[in-house]
C-alpha cells in the first residue's frame, strides 16, 4: 500500500458501527464515506467563513502561525481548547478556620 496515498485512522467502535451502517445503506466503502463527510464539512466551513473551497483548503493546510491565529475561523488548536476549558471552582459557605487553642 502506498503510504503517501492512504493513511490509517482509529475510530471508536460505536462510531465504526454507525459508519458501517451508513456505508451499507448508501453502498459505499468506509474510506469513501469518510472522504465524502470530510469534503462536505470543508464545503460547509468554507461557505460559513466566506471562502471558496480551494482557498479554505489552502488555509487549513497551512501550518504557519498566521493562519492558526485567525479568530474568524473555527480552527481548534490546543491553545484555544485549554483557554476555553478552564473552570472556576467556588466553594459554598465559609470554611472554618483552625485555631490552635489549648484547654
């Protein structure tokens, strides 16, 4: 198999079962179904962000900091994920302070 043409992807078992069901219903192989889903999603994102499909593909394939840092795209990087998933934990009620009293 040509490693430049094909890549392996790990898929969770429940998702694989759904993919297999979709493939059986539409008479497609899993590889062609994944390709179809990726192409439809790229088309959707390009229209949403007001790009042509080739422009959007070029943009998402660039790995320089200029294209990753744009705020108008829904590009999810590790920096974006960590900054949005921080939670603030608040305690209910006041904590009793320890005292060092000896009786």
